[in-house]
C-alpha cells in the first residue's frame, strides 16, 4: 500500500485532468461519439501518461526534490531511492499496453504525434537528455506534454485543421510555456542547490514571471483573433478572456527577487485552483458549442 501511495502522489493527481481533458475534448468534438478509443485514450492520458511524466521526473530530480520544501505532497513526491526502480517499472507496465492499443488503432500521422509526445515526456527528465535543464527548451518541452494529447486526439479522430483550430493550439502552447516558466520560479533556490538549471535559474525570478505574464496575455490575444466573425466564433471570443485570471495570478510576482522565490508558491497554488475554474468554463463553452453551433 505504501508503494501504491507513493506512485499515486508521484503521478500528481491534481494534474491528471490537464492531459486527459485535452485529448478527450479534441477527440469527442471531432468524432461526436464515445467509443472504445475515446475511453482507452482518456484513461491513458489521465493516469499512465502522468505517472510517466512525473514519475520519471521524480526519479531523476531526487537531489533537488530533497531540498524543495513544497515536495512530499500533492505537488510532487520525494521518492525514496528504493522506489526509483519500482517507479520506472510501473511506468513501463502501465504505459505499454495503452500505447500498443493506440498504435494499433492509429495511422502514421497519429503514430508520429504520439511518438513526439512520449519522447517529450522522457526527454524532459531522463539523464542524458534532460531537456528540463536547457532554458526555454524546458518550457517548450513541458508545454508539449499538455498540448500533444490534444493534437493527438485531433489527428487520431481525423480532424480538419482550420485557422481557428490552429489558433487554439498556438494559444494553448503559449499557456503551457507560461505555466511551466512560472512554476519554475518557486524552485529557483532548490534547483540551484541541487545543481539543476531551468529558465528561472538562468534569467531569474522577476524576468521569468514577466515572461510568463507576457505569454499568458499573448495566448489570450491569439484566441481573440482566432475567433473571427462567424456565428461559430463566439465561444472562442469568450475563451480569450480566460487568460486574464492567469495574468492576474502572475502579475504580483513581476518584481520578485530570487531570494524570495518561494513566495511564488502562493501564486502557484492559485494556479491549481484557476485551472479547475477555467476547465469548468471551457467545458461549458464546448457543451454550448456542441448543442447550438
């Protein structure tokens, strides 16, 4: 039971919805049906995918996590070294069966998207790759973790990529970049003590927060202009304003010093709450769009 508990915490249950929802929404809005692939894909991106993404990270970030006061709870496990091998085996056991199914029902383009998605999951943390230690590439890779399930769902379902859809994906990618960058601010001291690099350790707390603020606002602007003027555009018009809560969350930390970086955790906790609120609003917009457009 202790092993299962540590694996559960390591998978970041508060973040499960951030990867499962994009796939489920993209696939369902394209196919307009709930089938076996929808269910299996949603389950995969809900739990196994997150165990891979965060479990691998916890194994290879152990030295930094020991020095990080926010680790050891819902924001991430500090995995006992005896759990490292178990975690990596658990990642393989839980991911491979789903991947075999998704490859079997997919097509060459969906295989490519899924391969990029899984490579980003591994490359972010694994020793020898460690994209998370390359400033800016770390935020790009992290954003790929969340955007690729949506792209995969669209490709798997055979969606037609309109300019508005591309705008949504670009805005979502900017959101992911901003979220990773701001999340890295609170870990500046722990990462430096652990010998790790990140966008935040390189450009500092204040500039990273300003970078995140700019990316959030840019995401809202992209959605606004992607909305267009047709009758089907109004859900996107309202969705563009969902960038504002994130911008408001980051704004107080625009002048944060590196020495006070852990204060950003207050903003990060708001981020977790904002995600659920924004997710609810997006769900309502999708439902209304489904029914009336």
